[in-house]
C-alpha cells in the first residue's frame, strides 16, 4: 500500500524538480504539455489526487492508494527527470552510412531492424538524413531516381540534407531530457515535423556525432 504521506512527499519532490527546471510548479508544466495529450492527462490525474489528499484531512480513509498507483506515478515522474543518457542512442550503436554507400542495402537493414532514420556521414559529421519517407518525397517532386545496387546516397543530393517529410536538428551534449522535450514542443508549436535530434560535440552540424534521439524515443520513455 502507498501511504498518503509518502505520495505527498514524492509529489513535492517532483514539484521541486519542476521549479528547478524553470517551471513555476506542476500546473505550469501541465499547461506546457498541451501537445502531449496523454502525458498531460496523466499529470492532471495525479495532481488532482495530491490536491484531494492535501485539502481533506481524512482523505486516506476515503481513498486508498495501491502499489500500482505508486509505480504509475513514479514512472510518470521518470519521464521528466530521467537522464538524457537513458534514452539517447549512442554514436557507437547508430546505424549510419557514408555518401558512397549503396542505398539498396541500407533500405534492407532499415526494414529488418525497423530503423526509421539513418544519418549519412562525412567523416564524424552528419551530412544529412535518410528516412523511410525520403523516397516518397522524391517521388512527389518527380525526382525519384532508379534505385539499383549501384545507386549511392550521394545520388539523392539535397534530399538527404533536407526534405519536407523529415526535419532534423542538432543539440550539444550538455542538454538534458527536459531541454530535448522543449525543443520538440517548440517545433510542434511552429508546425514543423521535427523527427530527429543529433547530439554533437558543438551542438551544430559541424560537430562530431555523439548520439541521436527520435521523436519515438521520447514518446516511449
């Protein structure tokens, strides 16, 4: 059983985390989560339970908190307080390709391992991104090349460095998970479909690749 006092203490610690990360309180965080409906609703539910306990002296006699409630609440907190390293894909584990690599074999690996985006590299730097929607974008523009075993990523030209169906950006290694969430939030508010963030040594495309995170990685924390 999850004791009332323990829940209030845990909630207070989470609220302090919010204040330490430029939110006025949990309610302020909730408001900023408007694009993330499920996450916002979960936070709203736990905040209401906390308020019920805080304002009703005998609340624990009317409402008992289970161990499942506790695990769900702590799991929600972790979605915000987790270290970036817990969800970022490190450079050593990223499936990446060079401009001279063949497209066909890369697509095969993407299908087998369910990769949605792969960075195209020049040395240790990200030159562009190839995603499952790149070819669709090319076809829409009427620039779809004939892809055979000899077709290389360099043949896709500017559609690797930018295409409307895949927007990507860069951030430095000092960013925390809350910074990452805000970046995705800001892009949504601008109606831009940001799908990938690359962590680099400088926080720009000129830095060496250190890791990456996709919108899907953020969603399943």
